C-alpha cells in the first residue's frame, strides 16, 4: 500500500502560511465604507417591515389590512398568510408593509387586525414519547431492510445509545433580508444578504414571474450566514413584490427577534440507536429511531442519512454482485438496517 506523507514545508518555502497577507477588503470594512445589504439606500427607498405570529400553533381567524393600506406614507402591503391558514411556528410572517420610514411602517403593522384561534402545541422537542402521547408528531415513514430482530438476537455485542442536539439559533450580525428595486425593462436588482449570489436569481425569478436572466443579485459583503443564507426566503420575495407594487425600491431586513426565531434557526435532531456487532467488532445491524423539529420550512431528519458511514454485509454483497457472477456471492448475506423517523 502506498503511504501518503503529509508535512509542512519549510517556512521560507510557503506561499501564504507564515506570511503577511493583505486583506483587500480590510480598509473598507475598517473605515465603514463597506456596504452591506442593510446599508443600501438608493433614491426613493422605502422601509419594509414584517408582522409575524407570536404563537407556536394557531389558526388565523381574522385578518384585516385595510387600515394599514390606507395610512399616509404606506405604499404597499403584502400578505403572507390568509384567514383560515394554520401557523405552526412562532415567528411565522403574516403581513409585510413598505412605507416612507420605519415609524410609519411600525404604525402600519400595529393597524393590521389579526386574530388567532390558539391551538395546542408541544415544546419539549427531545421528549418523543410525550409528543406521541399528545399526538403532536408527524411520521415521516420507515426504512427497513432484512431481519433486524434476528441480527440483534444473534449478535455478540448490542449497544444502545441516545443522542441529539436541540434547536440552535444562528446569530448573524446582519439579519436576513434584501434591498429590491425594479429597473427599466422589467429588470429586478436585489442586494441580497446571501452566501449564494450565483444561485438565487432563479429563485427570485420564479416568485415574480420573470426570467432568471432579468434578475441581478449583488452581495459585496455579508454580515454572517453560518449556512442559513443560501435561499431567497419568503420575506425576500415579498420585498421584490412590494417594490414592484410601490414602484419604488424597498429595503426589508428582519428585526432581531424574528431573525432569531425563524431565519437562522437550525432544527433539532435526536436519535435512539441500537447497534449490534459480532465478536470481531463487525457491525451486523443498525436499528435507529430518530426525530426532530421541522423548523418553518419543514426540513428535519432524513431516513436516507442513516446509518451513514457504516457498510453492512449486504452492501458489500451488492457491490460484489455488481462486479462478479452471482455464484460467487457469499451465501446468507442480507441487509440488517432499520430506520424510522418522526
């Protein structure tokens, strides 16, 4: 077997390590000249604000925006949710406005009449049994292969463990949001706070009904993302629609409370895992039950991710089968994997 050797070069032979590197954006950031999405303020820019639901689980029974729409200084109103819709996450956007300034925008949101029918909700995401008892879980299905029970019974060693991590809120210095304005010829230009400049034009295009070629996305600087700023979120789409309805640029950045609740919220994940092995330590079976909160977008644990790095005898057999004739497959090899999720 060829041995791979990894070693540092001598200091004088390094190109970057141990050398002084000029930060080409250092002066702009240090002097405050760097412009983030939240700094864009082109001529005529309106201020966008979002009204979000303060309940974890509720039905919208009444939504009235006429007072907000008619207020002086309010140029556009966007409705995310309508009467009868079910809200399943604290912080879910309901209405957005675009106004002359922050004060008018806040006053307009206060003028929105929204009433809820509060529904039961479950808050201890780590306690699966209590959630099941309360009938607050949604099953995602099962992924079973082979005779797991037989593999566990015949194993030399069986280990059980409980693992997991709670929901984490990203704390980006710059909240999620964008500045949108429409140029001549129906061109949408967005200063989007994103880690995915090249991949977001199409997402804007689909939301406003134009070609991706007619969308320009700019993000020269980003105030943190931690993996949470890769998509055009519903408030960004609302920003583009508000700008079009108002006929003026709109800057809509989430307030800090809403940012921490829904924008940079990484859903939780938990698992009860049973692993069986033979006397030599070869894994014979994996039996796991995993669950987690879904977040506002519905993403949660995936059945296809488990057992991840482990290769079971059946998988080895399948690989052999793809390269060899069937009579050379070891007899009795079969899959012993079972996953289920909520």
